[in-house]
């Protein structure tokens, strides 16, 4: 039977049903984020296919579309390119309410609203098929034409104010939130562990200087600090990684400093010094592995904080820039509809933020209990 410490931690963590559920939810989000465009109803880049006529349509609505043109110059991308970046659509379509074939043309009424009826417009079938890639022979049977030119699409979560598929943009927003959280945590760990370990191990003036710097950063409101960094670096997706990471490292540094100060006088560290090991090796090989549990706990907590900071910045216009979907920017675009009959447009991304942050928080609490660090300086 394996009685290793890691096995005991895992068994203890699994007994916490809420924390384990949070981990399962996070893994599901990660899987959806990785698959991305492959599981999205709208796999165009940034899920940005607009049909302004379909603005603010309720969840579950189905519409019929007519393909009116094909672009022969659109390149079909590979499987992995489509998964990561999407496939630019090679056709243009319009939503319609009814249609009929008239000789070599198709007459349709374009959808312009539930209570309005548009005038009938004719499209030449020869013109539609002239640029079809790959070349196909225009069928003359109405049933065959219907299969080629017409399709139906169901919007499971409805459409936003620009007629874009809301479900697709919510799924793509997972990538933004989780990638910002991950990169911010990695940056905060790199800075926090480094400065905290140096301050705790050497003490004296070095500790005083680093502690003073940590207290200065700690005294600044996180959101204002991130906004200031964003002003310095500029607006954008990659800049937000650095801005959020630079604002969340103090928690890690304070924790590591205290843990290193407690461990640097124990027997195995004294033995490492006696054997002539370098300071770097002593810290990296002998001290840090023994405080991995508390670091993992605070990293999980910082992941939730990073997601909240990113959504707040996107709401203010400093995060991911349009047309890239972000949960925060989606709330900003639709918060005015909360008091109208389309509150779901802002509520759905808000619920996505709430459940994701809650999952990381219960994960952090579960890890804290599993590593038994309740009495240590760990903020959750």
C-alpha cells in the first residue's frame, strides 16, 4: 500500500466532495477552452459572425438561412489551426422567413423582425453558383437546391446585441479567463517565490528592503494598480497577463518569506549548509519542496483573484479588446438589458464568472485542508 505523503494528500482531498466537484468543474472548463472552436456553433474567428436582424433573440430560437454567395479565396485551415484560431467562413448568408423558386432564381423574404414582413427579393441561382468552390453542377430539382442553399441554425443561448451566437462567445471567453489566470499565477509565483525566499533566507537588510517593497505594493488597491500598469503597457490581451501577474505576487511573497524563515534553521537545512551546498541549491532543493503545499493553496486562490481582475478590467475596457470575447466585456455590452426582457445577456457571463471563481475558491479550501496548513499564513 502506498503511504506516500502525496497519496495521503490526494485521498484527503477526494473526501472533500465540494472541493473535488470544484476541481472537476475546472477540468471541464479547461477541456472546453482547449477544444474551443471545435465545439462552438459559430467557429468563425472570435465567434464574430453577425446578423444584425437577429439582435437579442431569446434562447432556443431557430432561424433559416439562405447562402447568397461563396468566397473562393478562403483557405481551409488544418484541424489544429481550426481548433486554436477558428475557420473563416467561406460563404455569406442571410436569415429568411420564406422562399420559393422562380425559374432560375430564388425569391425570399429576409427576416427583419418577428412582427414585420420584408418585401420579396430575387437572387439569381446562376450568380450564386458561379463562384462555388469546389465547382458543382447547379441542380434543377427544388429539393436538391434546398439542401445546398438553405440551412437552419438553432441559437441555444440566444444572440447578443449584434446577432452573434451567445453560446459560442461564452465558450471562447473561457480561454480568455483561464489563460489570463494561468499566466498571471505563473508570473506571480516567479516573482513572489523568488523575492520571498531571498527575504526569508537572508534576513537583515535584504529582508527589510524586500518587506518594505512588499508593503508598498500591498497598500495599493489591486484594481488601480492593474489599471496603472495597463496604462503603461497599453491595452491588449497580452498586456493583461503582465498587469494582473504584477499585482498578485505579494500574497505569494509574504507566504514564502514566512515559511522560509521557519524552515531555514531546521536540521536538514543545517545539514545542507554543512555539506557545502550553495545557497541556491539549499533553497530550491531543500526548502521550497517542503512548502509546496501552502504555495499551491495560495496559487489556487490567486487564480480566482486574477479572473476577477481580468473581468473587471475587460468591463472597464482595459482587457481583451473587441471583437475578442471576454466575460467582462460581454457584461459591459449588455448590462443595460438587465432591467429589460433580455437580462440573460448579462446574467449568463456573470454566472460563468461566479461559478468559475467559486470553483477555484473551494479548490483552494480543499487543498488547504488536505495539506493541513490551517494554522499557517495562507489567505484563501
